[in-house]
C-alpha cells in the first residue's frame, strides 16, 4: 500500500522549501527515520510527515478535520538543544493544535460547513528555538504572573484609594512585562520547514432551502438582501447564503448585485428569485413598485414608462410633469373623428395616443398622427381612458359599459352598469379600477371599484337625490383613499375596501346647484382641494387628510368647470370661465391671475420653469410663464377646446376639440 492510501505526505525540507516524495513507502520512511535518529544541527534537512484521519483526505460537511504532524528529526543549535514548535493554518485561519510530545502534534479544525466545500490546503510551519532560552522566558513569565496575582489580591483586599492606585500601577506594569516576555518567546522562533496537505470537503445536498424574507416589496431602484438557510440530512441548519447560486426568473424586474444574496429593483413588476445549492432550491417572491412620485402619488397601477397614462396624468388629479413643452409652437398634425373630442388623449409607453370621441369610437393613433386602429363602442364616449400596468386601456361609454381593450384594439372584457359612464377612469396603486356611474333616470350616482380581470370589487352610492347629476371624476391619494363628491356640498373619503372614511360637509350655505361637476384633487402633502359645486358659493375648500378644514378661500364669483393643478411650491392653479387663478397653499389667498377668456378644461404645468399650458373655448392654445405672463398663444381650432391637454415624452401637446379633432402641438421645426 503506497503513501497516498496511507494518507501521509513526506517532506524533505531544505530551509523553508519543501519537496514532496509521493512514492516513499512506510518501510522507506522507517529507513529514513533510522538514518536521522542521531541529533542534527538546526540547518540540516528535517524530515516530517502530515496525515489526515479520512480516506483520500476527503471530508463531508458536518465533519471535523483532524491532522497529525510527525517530526522525525531532533534539533541542536549553537546554544544547545532546540525545541520544535509546529503551527497549522487553513487559508488565513489558525488551526488549534496540541503537542502530544516533542515529535507529534495534532490539529483539529472547526466543523466543516457549506462555505467550506471545495479543496483546501492544511499548511504547516515548523519552527525551532533554544530550549534553554525558552525555558528561561517561561520561568520569568511564571514568576511575573505569580507576583501579579499576589498584587491583585492585595488590591482587592484594601479600601485605601492610595494603596489601590499603587497596586494597580504595579499590576499594569507586570502585565506589560509578561507581554514583553511572550513577545521575546515568539521572536526567538526560527522557521526551518514548511509543507502542506491538500484535502477536500464535499457538499451534502440539503433537504430543503428556506429563503428569507419569503416575500418582499421593493421600491424601484432599491435593494433587498436575502438569506438562504439550508436544512441538511443530519438535522443541522446552516446559513448557506454565500455559497448558494442566486438568480431571478425575470432579471428585467430585479437583478443580482455584486453582493451575494442582494438584488436591485430594476423595473416595476412581480417575479421570483431563487437560491440553489447541491441541486436543492428555495424561492422568494418580489414585487417591485415604482418610486412614489411626490407629485403623482402611487402610480404602481398605471403603465410604467407612459408619459401621460390617464386624465390629468396622476391618480391624485395633478397635471404636473417635468417634461418640457414647446417654446416656439406649431401644429404638427390633426386627426379628425366623427364627433366632438371631450376626452383627454392618453399616451402609452410606446407613444400610442388613445382617446374616445362622441362618435362612439375609441381611437389609437401612431405618434405621427396616423390611425393605428379604432374600436366601436355602443354610444358616445365622454370618459377619458387610463392605461394599466400591462398596457390594457380602460374607458367608459354612454352605453353603460366600462371597456378593457388590449393594446392591439381587441376587447379584453366589458363591465356593464345600468347607466352612462361619463367620469374619467382612475387606477389606484394596487391596480383597482375606479369610475363613477352618473345619475340617470331612477338610479343614483355610484362609485364602482373593479378588479383588473373585470370583476366587481365593490360599489358605493354617492348621491341619492335623483335631481342631481354627478359629472365629476374622482381622485386617489398616496395611501389609496378615494376622494369624490357626494350630495351637493359633500366631499367623501372612501377607504380602499369601499367603506366610508369620512364625510366632509360644507359649513356655509352651499346653495342649490343641480350638478356636481368638480373633481377633487390631492396635492403632494395630502391636502384635498374641493369646490362644493354651488352656484352662489365659489369658495375653494382645502381639507386635511383627517377631514379637518385647512382653509377656505374667499368667494371668487367664478362659474364653469373649476379644476385644480399644483405648482412646485404647491400653489393651487384653478381654471374656470374667467381664466386661471393661483391661490397660496398656506391660506388660500389669491397670488396671481392668468386672464384668457373662457376655460372649460384643466391646464397642465410643465418643465422646471413651470410653464402653464391650456386651451380655451375659442380654440386658442396658450403657454403662460410662472410669473403669469403669456409666453405664447396659438390658434389651433375653429371650435372650443373642452379637452384637458396631455403631453408626450418629447414635449408634444395633445388636445381634443369640439370640431372632432385631436391636435398635436410641438416645437416648430422639430420632426
């Protein structure tokens, strides 16, 4: 049986350079040993061997490695007999050893774990030093240690502070002396031999792997660390994070970073990540949500990458965008339908423009204004659409249906109510689709919540007075609360589960206006803005999220469809028949006015300079500066602009007209 089967390595060491003799048999070793029984000087070639306690030097996870170093050489130096010191390491880790006698030392590793799988070297260094000098230093250490113990006893037995201080000083001095003796004991060591034994740790397939957390929600751009715990056949559990193979089912949603077990959120969506080891895997689910837009709130339910996915762009009804519109405008193109266009054109991530017309058709246009397709609904379309996360387009119709269309124009499903749908569609962060069924005939106005698959989630009756109509839309706050007008003079806050959160009632006389036409809006700090809808009361109410009144403006004697937008300083922009009024967000006092004749749609606020874009009933489109002066005006239609404008990613503005056209306004000279 050769030395590999005997699990031994023999070394002839010259200085610190080792030569392996794999073919030397045990009998040859005995001959070699007998030839060096006589003492040799320190610079001779010592012979030693290293052995492991396992066949083929192979271990399994959960086992300990035991390595024995046998010295076959005695050492003498110029200053007499030498003692040998043997030290072993694996990698950078010192392995605990025990000298059985002058020639045999045994080293035991910690238990091998999953992180230890693979090949390793047990490295041995052999040192010598003078026995006489070492024994002298050890005796000095013993005496100093004994004296220090006596001083500690004296220190602890007295209450005299001065005596305690004296003893402590001597105790500290002796501690330094002992440390110096140990340093000298190390310094007299001289390395005379080194060698290694290569061993292997095989992995054991875990019974199961549990990844934690099992489910995580990460904000887009954020990171999440995961850990993998493996249960092994012997019952022990081990953290195997660092040795597992980590992957994501959809790396376009989350991707692993340079840190093991860490993933970064790339884009909104749902996916699964896994940790694998030894053929066993564990998984965790991840939901990536968009970073909360401080202007728009939670847009996770809308198509990501869409520059204008719904009426007024945001669930909060805030028509604010950082995209930059044209400075020198021109009409790029117009597309003619068979009826008035009262809806806001919404824009998909791929640039497709969606809108409905009173001709009963829902259109999809290419960015160059050519028709992509149209869908024929049963009646007129007053309802502005919204684009869901998967590109599904939702809109309501006068034919009592909410439609869901695929991006190719085919119908996905329809949801039928028993009265017309005039309100814009809104989509909350959880994907719930909201719309309002108008009062008509003997049926009251109702807020509907619908799942993305077209099934009803819940409904809430808003108005029971059948003499009132609800032509307004709703808004959704960052926390998912729905804000919507109720009976005349009421603002309702409804929880995402369909229960009433609170009902704010206007304190002063709301008058007897027969229509609820005003859609509430939520600003970035959660304040809700609302006009009670009374003909003799045009005071704007700013309401805190807990339903308390923040402020109430003076009566502005305005008429028409009042809507709200917000500047970067949260100034409130209110459009109405007379122009645009700007109110302070602190107290509701008027801070500016943009005159322009009759407005019947919402403005949008664009770019870092907060340019205000809007159209009027005369068919002219305007851009106003932040100081309320007019930057430019452009006649675009021979009929009124009753459609709230939207803006594409390239700054092109889209607006509908009562002459049946959708008009694209862009930078002059730019294709």
